[in-house]
C-alpha cells in the first residue's frame, strides 16, 4: 500500500512558476509509474503528466507541453512537477497517483492517489 502526499501548491500570478512534489511512503515506490492529474470545479479529472517507474519515459498533455516538466527520485521516493508560464486555466486541484500504468494515462488505471494540492493562477 503506497501513501502519496502532494505539496507545493499555492497562489501565483499568470506567467509565474510553482513546483509541486509528490512524496511516497509505505510501498515499493520504484515499482509504480506516477501520474499527475488536475481537476477544477465542474470538470472531470484531467491527465497532466506521466512518468515511468524508472523515470526514463514521460508523457505530457498537449496543454502543458513546453511549460511543465516532471522528474522523479526513487531513492527519495519523490516525483516533482515544475510548472512554468502558468496560466489562469491551469488553476485546479493537482493530484499525484501511482500505478502500473505506463503508457496509459486514464485515472482508472492508477491504484493510489494523494489528497491533492490547490494551484490558483490569478492576478
């Protein structure tokens, strides 16, 4: 059983940056692919980024390509999401999830979820 905790959310102005972290415990973190998803009020949960269990492969949603970057450190059991050039439409609760998913990005293939962290992009 893997527990996931997201951190790093907050309020940022358009064009700004934030770095989210997903910290794992309680399981063999390196056995799982990790995805970042986001959800805003009235919308379904949306895929953002997927990183394979080794960290060697990644997939990004078109809406964040060139602006977001992910990295993972299996020794520290952490996956980071660096978000640059943030836009108001990036406002959402961001979740990390773990599962044996790659290359699939549907939320249904992930077994473990964090509680989410709020990101608000506003002037």
